[in-house]
């Protein structure tokens, strides 16, 4: 074990942990805005109750996401300074825009939304949550554009004197074909998580608190969340199909590794299960669906998909001696787990809608158990998706330009990286417990009572300090 190995583990742990909060923030910001819009248009109190209820869960998650996200940017300078030096002119500009435009937009209007209840005009207050939701999604766009540059570098040149990548076309990076499909795919995955949370919390109250006066609100939340989950699942499948075809064009090794395809095939079969040799160079056993991989990768059932061994020989000739093959078991299984867990969440959403047919209210304890597990499924699917995306690019940190081993900080010792890795892991474990307890505590409390508290008669509203609405 050396500093490179620990630096990679640290970045992997902190990134996956941070991304547990990101999709829920992205999706829930929009869903809360929709709920408040429904209240604004109809005046129905149940929508206001749901807005404040899920808005509280959104704020808890948002705060934790901000805390864990700060660490990400520090790591570029701490553990990956050679990478930052090489790609900073490109990557840094998008991180700066994300912070100065998207994040400030998001955080400013979240503040107005939190403290603006009964202070701001209703339309302006509603606009605040929509502005925050737009800022959240813009933030995702800029971050994903930067990541897509690592997958498919465009709009740059390498200065031969400084040895650094320099941005030459800002629009080319924003319209990178990898970014244009990764953004909707990631946002669809975010709505899969947010919809699942709506369903899980509403189901708990529907089944555990059957005599509650707020049953209509929970029924709506369960059905609304189920439809969001199903539509998001369909969007994930469609965008994922397009993403697979683009990936085959720009990163053929990643597609070959995802399928355990060792030799070039035309037509190529989709592997349901493949067992390879210990050295990862050949297939020992496979259960396959004919023609499917060719269609997924090229759009043509008879299309050619390049294999791992042929690509390894091609890259060796192009980039020099070395292994250009990612860890096959990780890419192979992370790709399948991503699909399986996402589809499982959609199946539960379909079951929830079925139990609500003809005005019925679900009562099954088995459904409650499935519902409580439901938000974890798309979270795990998202995590495996990012593991596949990043591990499938290996050994490159910037595809075709810089190897991961060349991006690590050379001045940071193994002991230093191990110390920070241990500290971050313990800190994040503590924050995970705090996050879980807060979400469970406020989710179990249910929708709020909207009966206004009496105020002293001598209080001048103009001088009344801002109060936290939750």
C-alpha cells in the first residue's frame, strides 16, 4: 500500500458519501417547489402541510450535503495537486462558476424561503423555492460538465511549455456530448431518490397512523411520489441507453469492462453472468442474451463492440506499455447492481400505486417494510453508478491525457494521507448517524399543525425579528 492507494480510497469514500445527499437535494428541491405551487394555486391546506413537512427534510439533507461537499474541493489541492496543476485551468473554472453562480443562487434563495414565511408575498416566497431548485440543478450541471471533461476531454489544448491543459472553448465543454446525456441521466436518478423518500415517509404514516386526520395528505404524497419514481425510472432507462451508446464511442474499454467482453464481437451478446479468469484476460463461463449488447452499444443489433484484449493492444500501441484495463469485477457488477437496485425501487412504486387503486388505503405490513427500504435502493443504485463511471475510466484520471498515478501529490506521505483518510471516515460516520437520526425524528413527527400560535398584542410586526419557520 502506498500514498496513491490511500488517496484513491479517501477520494472514493468521501465522494460516494457526499453523493448520498446530492440526489436527494436535487430532486426534493423541485418536488417541494411543486407542492408549494399546488398550495398556491388551490389553497388546499394539505399541500401546505406537505410543503413544510418535506421542506424540513430537504433542509436537513441540504445542510449535510454542503458540509460534506466542501471536503471534495480541498482534496484536489491536498492529495491530487499534480492533477490540479495539469487540469486546473479547465476544471477550476467550472468549479468556480458552480460556487459563484449556482451555489450562491441556491443558498441565497433557500435563506429567503426559510425566513420568508408570512413575511414575503406568497408569489415571491414561491419564487424563492423555485430559484433555489434552479440553482441546485445548475450546480449539478456545472459539476457534471467538469466531470465529463475527465471522461471525454474537449475544448482545450495542452501547452507544450507549461505542460498544462488550457481551456480554449468554454461552450465546447458545456456541450460535451458526455455532459449532455450525463446531466439528464443523473437528474433522473435524483428524482428516483426523492420520489422514493416521499413514498416511504407517507406509507409509514398511512399504515401506522390510520386514524390520523392527515390521511388525505399522506395518500397524495404516496401516489405523487410513486408516479415521480416511475417516470424517473423510465427517464433513467432512456438516458442510460443513450449514455451507453456515447460511452461505446468515447470510452470503449469502459463498455467492454461493463460487459466482461474480452474479444471483439459482431454481433455482441449481453452478458447476464460472466465468470472470468483470475488474471482478468479471458472468459471462462457466460450466460448471454444474443444481439442485445450490439444494440445497447451501437443501436444496431449486428453492430461491432470492441473487446478488452483488443482495446488493451490498441492502447498499448497508442499510449505505451502498461495496463489500460479497469478492474473487471468492479465494473461488471457495479453496472448490474446500478440497474437492479433502480428497477427494484420502480417495482415498489408500482406496487404502492396498485394498493391505492379505487380509493383504497394500504394496510400491509410487508408493503411498509418494502417502503422503508425503498429510498435506500436508488441511493445504492446511484452510488454504484458513480463507482462504475469512475472505476471504468481507470487507469486514466483524464481519459487519454493523464493517468491516475500521475495526478497524486508527490509531496504527501503515506502517513499523512492515512491520517486524513481515517479522520474523514470517522467524521463522516458520525455525520451519517446525525443525518439519519434527524431525518427519522422529523419524518416520524408527521405533517405540521398549521394552527397559528397567538402573538402578544403589543408586538409590532415591523420590528418582529426573523424567525426560523421550522
